[in-house]
C-alpha cells in the first residue's frame, strides 16, 4: 500500500483518536482503492474518477449501496486530509461525492420476554453459570457494545455512593476511545459482585502487566498452551460472548436471530425510549455521538406508541361495532 495511505492512517489514529476497529476498516478500503489506482498517484485523481471508483467499480465488485458507504466515508476523509491538513491539493475532488441511498432497516432486538428467559438460563450453582449471568446482566443492564464488554478490566468497575448507598458503575472506553461512566442497575450490580467474589475466580491468574485484572474471563482455549493461559490470554473474546449467548438462548427456545450481543444493546436503547428517558440522557447512556443513531430507538418503542394510539386514535373516541366487546374484555383484565 502507498506510503501516503499509511501516513493518513497514522494521522487518524494518533490525531483523531479513531478506534482500532475503524482504522482496520479504513485500511481495507484503502487497499482496495490502491489496487484500483494501480500505479497512479491519488493526488492526481479527479472527481470523475472518484465517482467511477465509488460507484460503478464498487457496484461491479458486488457491493450493495449500504456496503459502499464505508468506502465513501474513507475516501472523503482521505481527500479532506490531503486538502486541509497536508495541503497537497487546492481543491477537494471528493467534496461532492454523496452516499448512495439505501433503505434503513429497523434493527433486530432481543424482546423483553426473551431477555428474561436468557437471564434464567445459566446455572448459578456453577462458576460458569455465575460468569454468564453476570455477563448477561451487564449486557442487558448497561447496553454496552460487545467490544466494550470484553475490553473491561476490574479497574473499570468503580463504586459510587448514590443517596448513601454504594453502587457499582462502569468506566468504559468504546468507539473512538471515548470514555464514559455508566451506572449499573441493582440486578447487574449484585450479580457482578457475586461473580467477582467467587472462589473459583480467585484461583485464576487474570493479572495484566499493568497490575490490573481481566474482568470477564474465558474458561477454555484449545489454541492457547496451558502455560500461557493467563493474563490477557484469559480475556473472553467477542466471539466467545456470542457463543455463550447462543448456547443459553437456544436452550431457552429463543430465536437465533435475536441471539447476538447487539440485539441486547438494541433492547437497552428501546427500553430507554419506552420509559421516556430524554434524548440527551439516552445519547449519553448509549455512547452515541450522533443523535440520529439514538433516534432509531424511538421507532422501536412500540409499547409507548401502542398506548398513545389506544388513547388518541379516532376509533377510541367513537362507538364502533366492537367497542362494547373491547370494553368487556378490558374490565375482565
């Protein structure tokens, strides 16, 4: 890959604090762009050529409109850097490159009923069950991304005194290395304390070079030699979280489409909207930088919408052929 692309990635990482995952995504895009450029210098590329790359070329590669959006974002950032930071070019050829239109699908969420089934599935008489229950409680009660969950260390668990009561909270670092403090609900607080106090956990070496300790540990890794299975190698991976969720979820009869960590995060966001938590607070709790990302959960708040419809729609205010029957059914509840 051309040196200028590497310099751009270094800048985005060190100056803009772009998360490692995003840097990897940008790297993959620029590799594809470098391949398309062949021997040409990206500084000499025109707007028409960029439109050709981000449109017909990527389309021929089998990329749907929504899949082309990260490519366009990277190209726009790269040429903005060339223009405004490096001053290699006087006019930005990517200025008028627009994102392709794509329909926005509502995310798949874990339902409240299935969240309850998931919480009751682990066997709390076993250490693995304690770990899984604490993991699910943090996942559902704090709405963390899976990368945020697996990166937690014990020092990220802090104690605050709220109305004279000690309460646990999480100091977490997620997308873009943005730090935020998340209060933990009492259920997650208690289950995490039980997990941390388990005798089995005390016997496991999860100490990091910094002196900190991995929070959620794996209980088996065939690829890691026994003498190396400690410290960072003990950390539960994102794939491990997915497998744990799938194992318990399928056993509880939960549809597999709901058995991924982000479905639990979507439930968290939806319940904040259902409970009329105001938007700035939801933005903070979800760790969103763009309010549009949080507003999607307003569309998922169907319980609140249903109550509003039941209270306000025209049929509620007139007599219909089934009004009397509905009245009788509601009186029986």
